C-alpha cells in the first residue's frame, strides 16, 4: 500500500483555501459500532438487527463494522471464512466474554460492559451506549472519500480531519476500514440457509492494525492523508464485489477510545458504457414438481443505468424462454430477477441456463446451475418419527405441500431436565400425490445431535420404510428435505427393469442397454458429475478409462423412468 501525507497547522485564512471536504463546524461524535460475530453464532442475527436499527435511526451518524472472529467464526466444512488478520487483536482488547459482542467507539460505559473495565457489551446495551456517544461533542471532525478504478481494482482513499478542539493526547491514530456488503452465505440462527445476507463485513484495514499517526491535534489543526491499495480478487477465497465495498474512517486516542469517524461509498472510474452481468443464479434444492421459476442476480457493471434487457433461459435444454425485464439498476448495483415459471421435464439431474445479450463485455453474459430430482415414494401412508434431545422445547417441525400450505406439524416438546433423549409419539399421515417439504427447526441453533445432551434425530417413513435421505439430526438451526408421493411409480418399474449395464465391476468399457432414449450421468461419492451423455434406445458402449478406480453412482433418466445404481471401476 502506498501512502502520502499532508499535515499542517494552518491559519484560518490559509486553511479555508486548503480545506476540501471536511467540515470546520463543531459536531457531535459519530458512532463506530464494531460488532464481533460469526457464521455459527445463533444469536448473532439478533445482534445484526439491533445494530442495523441503530444505524437506520441515525443513518449519517452511525457506522457499522462487522468483525468475524473467535470460535463461532471458524468455518465448518463448506463454510466461507469471513475472518481477517486484524479481528483477533481488536476483539482481545475489548474484554468480550461471549458472542455477539460489540464496542461503541471502543469506550468503557459504566454498568454496560461484559466485565468491569470492558469496552465489549452484550447486544442489549448497544443502543444505550450509542445514544450516549451521539449526545457528546467531538473535538475532531472526520471525512473520507474513495475512488476505485474498475479496470485495475486500485482504490484511492483520502481522509481529512479538522480539530474544532484540542486532543488530550499529542498524537491520535487514523484508521481506515474496508468493508464488503451483500455477501450471501450461511448463518446459524438466520433462518435463511446459505442465503443469509452478510453486511458491513470487515475485509481489510488500509492503515494496518492500529492506524497511522496524526501528530497535529490542537484546535484548528487540519490533516489530510491519502492511501492507494490494490483490491485483490478475493479474501480467503470469497470473491470481492467492488460495487459492494464501503469505507469507514475513524480517529482514536490510542488503539482504544474512538473519538469520531465517518463513512463513504467509493466512486468508480474505468467502467465501460454498457456491461450487464449474470452475477449469480440462486441455488435450487431438490425438486419433485415440474414447474419452476429460476431466480438470479443481475448486476450492472457499466457506467450507464440499466433499464431493460431480454433474458433467455432454458431448463434441461427445453424450448428457450424470453423474459423482457424492465427496471432501474445503477452502475455497480445489483437486483434479483425472478423469471416466470415454466413447465419442464424433471430428470434425475437438471440444468438451468440463463443468458443476456452480448455487450461491451461478453464474458459475463451467461450462467448455469444444476439441481437434482427429489426422492419419491409410491406410498401415501407417511410416518414422522421424532427423538428429541434434552431440550425438546427447541424442536419444531412441519410438512408443507408445493403451495406452501402446512399439512402437518409438531413441537415444541417438553424439556427433560437431564441429559438424554425422548422418543416422541409417531405422527401418522395419509397424503395425496404431491411434492412435500419437511423442515425441522432447533431454536437454539445446535440441532438434535449432541454428545453432551443426547443423540436425537428425525425420520420420515413411507409404508413403514425410511424414505431415502429424509432423516438426520446433526444440523444447526434447521434442516429441510423434499420428497414426492407418486402412486404411479409402479408403472415405471417395467422400464427400470429393462435398464442393463455390464460388466460391473468394469475395467472402464461398459455396455448399456436402454428401453428408450435416456440421459445418463455418472458421479463420484461426493456428488461431482464426472461423465454425462444422452444415449439412444438399445445398446451403447461408453469408455470410462479416464476415471480413477473406485465406486461411482450411475443415473438414468428417460421419459418414463429414472434409476440410480452403483458401478465399480477397477
């Protein structure tokens, strides 16, 4: 990072000629609320809501910095790593004793801290502390501006400070935080699966761990510092979206006690005139209905406002559909588009493709996502089995049909008062042909599977036999599974029986016999598809010599049948 410094104590006339954008009028302090959080913290979403409410009530005077740190921020398998190299030191000096915790201007508030002399407070005290800060006069005003070159990702930041009073210490510290908004990811307790919207997420401190020096801190002092920083493509493997970045600058007396600060969104240069982007397609869970309306995020990467666009989409290579979208998306902003639902042929493995017209940049004008078919049963008599852990009052569940109507539910149950499990009475249902979603919730966010409190869990059975995959207990705040009831499944059995493949085990050359044209896909045990093809009726030969030895799943999907089996490669 490159830095230039201009710092001087100027006479009033000279300063007014030099000053650019910081106010010279005495102001009250602005709030810098640093929130210590983590994706596995069940009560952290409540903290996020409280902090956002404080900011919404004082939008120009409250600035939030969400710092992912501590055990709750340690990512589990498949989770993003939102931590930074700066978070641990900031958290350690706060004296926090639990999560979520927060500091308001890194100040000690009598009776509000988690411990005596602690700047860290529980979420219930943030509003009180913020109101106290907002009512206090500040001896320094802070203003910040930033600009990003969209071609090079170079960020230039200028921070100005003006002292309307004198600091009690000769040297203050200037800190500049870079934050990213609107990052979708998991969050325990968020009730949004992997689509929780993470805001104000600290990604970097441009001024290092504790800031850079301001050495002229008496009444009338003006200070301007500029920084340049090349923004990487990703932090900890999480892509940077330059249109979602924000800046927060603040002044401290030491590495604690923030006097005041300010925030700003960067401006941008280097944008092409027109550049619409298919930013992402919302993931689609297992399906057992044949009507679907895909959702995706449309981003404007150009300098002109985006107001209309024809969007083409297909499911499983079916007839292309065109949706003429209209709206207003400003440069580097995004909007979610819900495409009209269309009928499609549901296969074992399904693909959605979305594309928009080529423009100044035709490398980001399309996207794809895949989803699988939910398990089906031909039986209508359904049984739900629930075994709760010690805290049965945390457990609730429901079954909803494709219209979102609840057809069955259960819980909360009684707490045991001692470690162990309780088998709850079976719930027996008779359900018609439909697509159903089973959801089980744990209000504390630690699921039903605990070595300390007992191993609880759930099962959904059809005609007394477990529906494949509709069981579990080791989750956080919720677990959702889909299944279909299709009493016509028996019609498919004849076609399934005619599907043959041999030899098995195989050295790589496999002969497949099909009763009709069908798509086949072969996946490893992690679910990754390693081979896909469409084969015609009769016998065909495929070559899998490029695959490693091991066990694979082979899926067949025709018009009248689906079938999954195992195949072993020597």
